[in-house]
C-alpha cells in the first residue's frame, strides 16, 4: 500500500497562515533539499500567490516560478487554477485561459489542479483541454461541501465528467476542513470505484478533523494527500507532513519520503515561522481549532473576513447574526461551495442583510453578476423570488458566460501597456490584475534604473 504526499508550504500553507506573505528569498535556500524529499508534487504557485507577489512582495510571479523550477529540476511543480477565473475573481475568455495555461507550463508547471467554485464543469473544460494539450497533468478538483444537493452520487458524477475531459487525477478539495472521516472514506471509495484515476485528498485542520480524515481516506485507497511541513501546519493550514509520514509508515503504508530531508525542512522553516509571529503576520488564532465551521459550514478564512468587515463597520456585535444569516444566503443562492470567489460574495451579502435590517435591500455588483449567471450554473436553482428582487426585470444569461466575452482582450492589453510589456507573461499579469500589475511594472523600472545608476557610479 502506498500513499504519496503533496507538500503545500510554498503555496496553501503559506496562504492559509500568513496570507501568502513569504517572499522567494525566504525559502530559496531549502528548495534544493525539497527537490530530493520524494514528494508526489510540490504546490508552489497559483491560488493567491500571483496577486500577492505583484501587490505586496514586489516580485514577478513568473520569475518566481522560473527560479523555483531551476532550484527544483526533479520535483513535480504544481499550481492551483480557478478554471475560467484563472487566478482572478471574474471569468476570462477561452483564448486568455489557454494563453495562461500555456505560459504556466512553459515557465515550469507540471501539474495544474483545476477547480470551479460552483463545480460547473463547463468552467473547467478549456483549462483542462489546454493543460493536456501542453503535455502537463490536469488534476480535476471537486470543491467539497455539504447541502441537500451535494450527494455522494453527485460527486461521483462530477468525477466521471472530469475523467472524460482528460483529467489525470481527481482531487477532493475540502477548503473548510468539514470533510469527516466517514464521509472521506465513503467518497474516496466511491470515486475509486467509478474512475480508474488516482484520487487525491486536500483538507485543512480548521475543525480538528483533518488527521483522522486522512487516515480513513488512506484506508479507503486515497493515492495522495496534501500536507504542510510542521512549522506551517495546523489551524487553517494542512496537517503536518512528518506526523502523517510517521503514522502511515507505522500502519504499513509506503510514502516514498526521505525523513532526513523532512527534518531539514522543519528546522529551516521554524525560525521563519518565528519571524512571522514576531511581526504579527501570523496570528495565533490561525493556529487554533474552530469547530464553528461544522455548524455554519464557513471556512476559517471566511470567518476572518466576516470579523474584519464587521470591525471596519463598527458592528462586531452583529457577528452572531451574520453567522446565522450566511447559510440562509447560501441556500438562497443555490448552495454554492464556500470557496473563492463565492465565499466572499455570500459573506458580504450576509453582512449587508444584517446591517440593513432587510434582506437583499443592498446588493453588491458581484452578487448581481452571480445572479445573472456570470459565474456559471449553480448547484441548485437560485431562489426565484430572491433573484427577482436582485435583478428586477433583467433576465439571466442563457448558456455559458465565457462564450459572450470579447476575444481580442490580449491585443487590447498589449497595446495599452506599450513598452512596459516585455513579454507575453507581462500582458497576462496585466489582464488579471490591471492596476496592480501596472504599479509593479513602474516599481520594476524604477528599481532597475536605480541599480543601473549604482553600477555606473561604481565603475566610474
């Protein structure tokens, strides 16, 4: 029996605990050791890393990826892609999705884990097709949640559809840590019986279930589990890599991991964790167990966002009301899984409903777009009365929203950037995050100019 590991410290663990604020220079010295650890894959890109590199770290995300590839020539590098959303928060046309996938593979990605916030397979199709065409592995990810419409049969149907699209593996993506040990066992077994593909399980320690869930998943035949090296494990992150390696080995599973390298990694990341605790980036609350997710089905990050919103508005006393309102809004909206970007849409509306004293009196542009069908087909129909209140006489979009988008976005962006765009990757960065990328390009030019002047002065 064998269970392999995907290490998340460079992406999801970093994102979950410290809002993706770990710059490349912090982890560069350990990459060559990680390269020989024996991981199934190393998740190092995608998710929020792209936005944060440009916005906060003054790093080119493409250059970061190329550097990681150079230091880790043997490891299989993995990224997380939001289907038709790519790494942004809205849908992009098929030609942009294809360009982005090609560029990701060209710059070093081996595996693209692709999910859609609504589990709408039409939003996965283009990215999966292009990933396969580029010779990379497309891992189809099911956004796990619970509701009257999210049944075992529905998840198995999704897995079959992803397999038919060319997925090389099926990932059960439990972003809130609500997958129970029994549910994990049953779901892994059902998918293994339905498709002849490796089954991967991704969860978080938020509710305290994750270690038990992984052990039962392994018993059911899970092929790969996502873990984080111990200094960046636990809380809203994944379970510890070393702990599960030790436990599974004792139970008779092969992991393929080099324990000595894992120890090196743990020793390396401990002081880095200490730095982020000292400067306040790593909030100790993120490392605690929060069982409210089991009651309200709200991921840990979404709970933090609710608190932050209410604090900003001076309405922390409404927190309990917002918690109660969130699952009601989710039901009205057709039970979407609470993952980016739907978690933000549902949470923000719950706060608006509570503060205004009237449900859906104030509605944001994003939720209107959701009700129009711009995010895809919802798991269950949106409550017709709520939709009418939000849209009035406006009719929802018929068909696939991406098909309605203009096809000349790349050329338009390229012209807008002019000389600031040095390559296709720069243009793609601008398309995803226009203002953020433009500020980054200005900073990059200023820094290079400063370095050039310094070099000239040294020579003279």
